[in-house]
């Protein structure tokens, strides 16, 4: 885990171990969802290449889409939480930017 300094009220503070653990847990969730989507996409490709049934292809494609959507929502919710917890960080997103990101997933 890296230790980044976060500027809050003109003072630099180290993120707490709890914040670091929460970030690592969210990153793990996101990576697991993306890996699941990657595996499901492989199944879609294999089904198309082997002439799989329309039902099987569409079912797998829906699973890929759902996994990607859920990963996106976790990413946006993490960004929202980070912005609330640390609004003065250099990479903090504005409310408008967060809304735009959220709506791109809708």
C-alpha cells in the first residue's frame, strides 16, 4: 500500500489505515468484477466462434454487460466517497463531474 498525503485544511495528513483498507477492498471488488466480465466475454467469443445458440450468446453477453455496469458503479461510488471524505485533494471531482460519470453508466 502506498502512503499518499492528502491536503486537508492547509495541513498534510496521512490516510488512516481504515481508509487504506477500504480503498484496497474496493479495488479488489472492482478487479474481481472486471475479471469476471473478462471471463464471460471469453465465453461469448467462444460461443460465437463455435456457432453457439443465440440464447447462450445473449445470456453470456448480458452477464458481461451486468458485470461491467456493477464495476462502473463501484468505481463511481468510490469516487463519490473519496470526494466527501477528502474534498480538498488535487484529483477530487466536482459534483457535476461525478454526476456526468454516473449518468454515463445509466
